[in-house]
């Protein structure tokens, strides 16, 4: 198995982030950026794509300029680290798939509970409060403050 230096991995990941950001940016530009003077469905994906492209560019450029001579070897993640990372992505995927069925608020509640109570095992008052407060603050920020309509599921929530 070929070993890569940390410099090579950083450059490759930076380039991948830029490519993903460009794809998301192209897709998000097809959505309305503003609707009736409030942020539309393309607002946050566009801003996040731009931020990801900037971060990926910075990672690539700093790796290219700063560590050319660095021979520090990339350490392959352990099986437990890979499992944990995949668990986060699986929880996000399930939450996204639940949005049309349960609506945004209940899906966000599921995601917060899966990550905080399930994966992080923070089963104390602060963890439970976070599971409740995260969807509440999302609702207050987007619906109450910005006037953005959340998708509702079969329960109308």
C-alpha cells in the first residue's frame, strides 16, 4: 500500500473540497437567493459552498507553499475512527431522508438526539437540553426571525 505524506493528503483533500463546493454552488445557484426580501432556499447553500471553496483553496495553497519538504507521513484512521465518522454521515443522511416524512423540526430533533445522545453518549441534563434547544433555536432563527418556511411532514410540524 502506497504511503502518502501529510502534505500530499492535505493538497488532495483541499482540491476535493473545492470540487464539491463548485458542484454545490452550481446546484444552489439554480435556487432563489432571495424571495420577497428574505433569504430563499439558495441562500445558505450558496454561502456554505463559497465558504467551503475558500477553505479548500486555503488548505491546498498552504499545503503547496508551506510543507513541500515535509515528509511527515499521513496516519491512516483506525477502524473505530472510520466507524464513528460513517455513523455521523449515516445520521445526517437519515435525517435528510426523514424531512419529507417528519418535517424539518422533528428531523433536526432526531439528528441532534442521534449525535448527542447516541454517538457522543452525553446523556445528562446538558445533552438533553441541547437536543431540545438545537431544533428550537433553528426554528426561532429561520422561521420566527428570517421568515423562512420549513418543510413540514405528515404531522404538519
